[in-house]
């Protein structure tokens, strides 16, 4: 085993046996794709139901929420351990655990001193982890942050799995940004890179609210102009939701979006350097043993 320049966070297999171990990463990607599909179905299912009870939005998801949380937590473990080899598992798990623990403390502080659902500092590291370490680590960072902080603060409820999905998707999509992944020079962070990440954080400040509202909005009874009912046409439903969002959610989401962008502009560059140094140190290449090369 030799150190590399950080070109790959996970090991590169050069023998048949090592190639089999590398299949874990493919298993992680497949698991993450299936989890994403389950999440989409969980959000969309109420809109496809022939009838809904719209009397109590708080308890509307109590029946399916624990099962979704359990399945999502198990999938997170599969994604994690499918991606780490024996030589890397302790480092990867330790890094993820430390970052999640920091976010748990930050979220406890946020919930104590800021109104719920508005600004939260946890989204900064969720986006950066996905950007530097890849979509799978980003999803784990977001989902496990929400799960762990809910257990720590007593914020467990029917909303929890949907928070895990939304935060996980933020971390996952950060890997799609230009410049994401390893860098040849861990110390170099361009201004344009930080600006892109700030715009990403700004957009997800709104997207997080747009997505999360969907877990309860179909169960909301009230003004027909901003609520949904079974049989509503798609275009009419979109119009009603946009009206609901403008009245109920746009203001708090603006605070979150500006907070995300501001933190990224202020702290994005130094944190990127730190995360990239960690990634470079954790990178290695697998070298075939002489017997394997000759065989």
C-alpha cells in the first residue's frame, strides 16, 4: 500500500481479488439510488392516494415514519460499509463520526437560540463533505446529522426521515458541482469555487424547505387556494403549493438560504483546505503482491 496524491478517496483495485472488494463502492451507489427512489416515493405517495385524512397534520405520518427511518438508517450503514475497505474503515468512520458529532452540537445550539426551521449552521459541512468526499459521503453526512441530532435533542417525530432525505440529498448533489472531488493542490481554493458553493448553499436553503414541506402539505386542511385535496390536477396542485410556499415558508427559507451562503463565503475556503488535506491523507492505492502479479 502506498500513499497517493489524493486522486481517489477509496482504494483502486489492481487484481481480481481487489476488484471484488472494489465492488463495494458499486453496491454503495446502488443502495443510494434505491434509497433516493424510496424517498421520492415516500414524498409523492400521499398525492397518489384516493383519499386522505386532513384533520391532523402532526400525526398524519406516524404510521409509516418509523419504518422509513429504520430502512433509511439501515441503508446508511450499507452505503458506509460498502465503500470502505479494511484498511480505511476506521479512518472513514472516525472522520464521519467526528463531523456528525460537531453538527449535532451545532444543531443543538441552533435549536436553542434560533427559531426552528430557519438558519442552521449544519448545512455548511453537509455541502462541503459532499463536495470534497463525494455524493455517498455527502448523503451520509446529511442523513446522519439529522438522525443523530434528533436523538440528541429529542426532536424525533414523523418529520425525521424526511429531514434525513432532504439533508442527504443536499450532500449528495454537492458532488455534482464543477470542481468537486479531489484536488492536486489541497491548499489552493479559488474565489470562484467558494462563490459556486455559496450559490449552492443559497439554492438549497430554499430547496430544503420546498422539499420538506411536502411531507405534511397534502394533509393540510384549510383554504382551498393553498391546500391540496385528492383529485387535484397537477397544474392546479403546483399553483396551490407555490401559493402556500410564498405565504408560509418563503420567509424562513430566505433566512436559511442567506445563512448558508454567508457561512460558505466566510468559512468555505479554510474548511475546504482542511477537508482536502484529510482526503489526500486518506487516499491510497492497492499494489498487487508478487504472487498475484505473476499469477
